């Protein structure tokens, strides 16, 4: 009844939460770490998540201002989650800001990589985005194909679907 007075006190779902959750669910699938042989470590899991978010950010660019709005919300959600996760790991205030800035920079780097990705350099971009060093040929092939399939699904999804966390 008086909710209009206390609107700021109610918890609202953060922007792009559904999209972030959908991408996170994709990044947690075991095939990345089994067949793809991405190290199942904090760094490896971050590489998969950041790669997939970068692919979604590149996809959102085609929707102009509306896509930019979702892109900003997704990036803000990424920052919020990274900050929360690192606090839970025991990182304190003096180093937390620097660490989160570094993680955002890594996401930005991956986004630039994927902007320049073509069919002819897809495996090379996959290797740079997911692996710190040379990757096994079979593992790289698996990961490149899986990322291509994910990018294709995201490409076919409407902006409204993406906002709802539906990646075809």
C-alpha cells in the first residue's frame, strides 16, 4: 500500500542478473574442464566466465543503445559478483579495488579479442582467451567448437530473450 514511499528499501533484482546467471551456468558446465581441459582452478573458471561474457558483450553491440544498456548492466553485475567473490576469499579493501580493476581489464581484453574473431582465427582467439599457454589440439578444438556454438546461440537470441537469461 505504501510501497511508493519505501521503494528504495525493497530489494530489486540487479540489472542483467538473469543474463549473468545464464552465462554463469554455461561456464560451469563440466565439459570446459574435462574435454576442453581448461584448468579447474579459480583462474581457469574465471577465463571461461570472462570469455563467455565477452562473447555476449560483443553480441549486445549490434542492438545499439538498448544493447548498450544491457551491456552496462551485465558488466556492472560482473563487477559486483567479482567483488563479492573476492571478499569471500578474504581479500581486503586495500587490494580489492586493484584486483577487481585487473579482472575488469581482463574482461575488456577478451572483449576486444572477440570483436576481431573470424572463422579463420577462431581457434587462435579461443586459445588466447581460455588458455594461459599452448593448449592440447583436441581440447582446443572442443573449446573452439563449444564457444562457436554458444556465440551462435547468443547471436540468434533476441535482446529481450537475452535480458530474460534465455540464450537460444
